[in-house]
């Protein structure tokens, strides 16, 4: 698309305003812009352009005689039309790879939480990983471990090596022989079935079963129904929330910090939005109120899907103030997504 000289000039001024605001969290005045442009434009011209940007809804003047700050709409315009793509230096990528790639066998949950922590430390923002649970896979193995007369530990293992364990309370006592029979049934009759279809499959078998095997199927249904009822579709790992709360926006307004923490801890609404974002299969940025999540208004987040085997298998991202350094954050998240994908690939082949 052709951009006129006046549009280029306006965009450059707006870019300087955003970059300064990202760094200082303070309103930006025309004098600062004049210094950046080294007198290539008169102060009066710069002020007129800033007024035009304000009229367009891209800038806001907090109070009379103050400089201006970007609005949410302005930050969206910056992300979509102004900011320049940025890549990490080769040595930064190598550093991430060295820190992320596991040197020994590592549980997937531990690895993903560690990846989120590394990204949070590198960016000084909150970092998160969305990972599928066993519900998104098929049965590889199911084990039962009695831990009482009416309590069993049910371990679910998916074909992608994701696993979950749940303590299940049962009404009727379970014997050692019955436990062995159930495990044998799980691992001969249910292997290969999608976890999300297990209960429906067992219900059909209950309707058709008339002999003594009926008790095994019924008992299996009861235990797996309890175990799967508490297993979410995705799991969210988030690290570095303290980095966000240390930003001036939240130090000056503690009530914003409290609302954000409540929204993060509630998790369900954010996970639902993240699920929709990641299904697009591309990097996305949600700025302020665009997420539609109460409490997230002072923040933005960006996500990059994790593509494994040609399909979306979760995602990775950054949560920070609307004032975050979007080009830098995107470069880190995209590099980390590649590192995580490589690590997961190694885990699957090891």
C-alpha cells in the first residue's frame, strides 16, 4: 500500500511517542520529539501532528500542559501498522536454546513450567504456556493404585506422553483382585481410544453387556468418570507475574494489581480466550480491553501457537502492561516457541 510523505512523517512521530512511553511510562511532549527529529520539523508542525493523532484517537493528553500518551486504539495502530519486526541476535537465540533444551529426561509439566520461567526472566514480563492435557490425546496406559479401601490413584497416560493423576473416591470398597482386573481391562480394551470418547464408549458397552463382565465395565465407568471430570482441556503455566505488578501502572494503582491477580487466578475466562486465539494458528496480540476479560484492561498479551505434527498443540506467550515493548516481546516469544517445539520433538523421539 502506498504511504504518503505526510503519513510517513506522522507514523515516525507516533513511533517515537510510543517508544518513549514504553521506556518512561510518562507523557511525551513535542520538545522531546523535536530533539529526536533533530529540527527536521518545526515545533509547531510537530504539535499540529500530535493534535491530529489525538483527534484520531491514537493519543490522549492526561491533563492540560502535559505531554501525550498512546491510547489503547493507538497501541493497536502501532502494532498493526507502525512497529518494525525485530529478531533476536544469534547469540540470544543460542542462549535460549541452551537454557531451554533439557539435558536429561524431564517430566513434560516440569519442562513447560521451566520454559515459562526462562521466558519471564528474559523479558521481565509474565510468561505463560498453554499445554494440552490427556483429554486431547488417546489412551496409551491407565493404572490404578489403591490408597485405601474406597480411594484409588488413577494415572492416565496419553499417546503423546502427557499424563495426569487423580485420587478417586469410590462408594464400594475395591479389592486387590478387582484392581488387577480393572487395569487389565483398561490396557487391553481401551488403548487407542480418545480420552474424550472413553465415557461414551463405556456407556455403550454397559447397554450391551449382560454377563459378569458388566461389573468390570460399570466399575471402570465410575472411576474414569470421576478422574476425567476434574481434568481440564488445557493446562496453563504462568510465571513472572511479579514482573508485571512491579510496573508503574500497578504500583501507583494497587486496585488494578488486585483485579489483575484475581483474573489470572480465575483462569477459566482467559483459557477460553487463549484457546480461540491459538486455534487461528498464527501470532496474535490482544491489547487492553480487546481480551474481554475483566481485570485485564491495563494489560496486553501476545501468543504464538506451538505447532507439532502440523497441528496446534498449545501455545506460548507474554503478558505485560499495554505499554510493553511489542517488537522485543514478539521476537522473544517466537524464538522461545521454536525452542519449545524442538525440545518437545526430542522428548517424543527419546
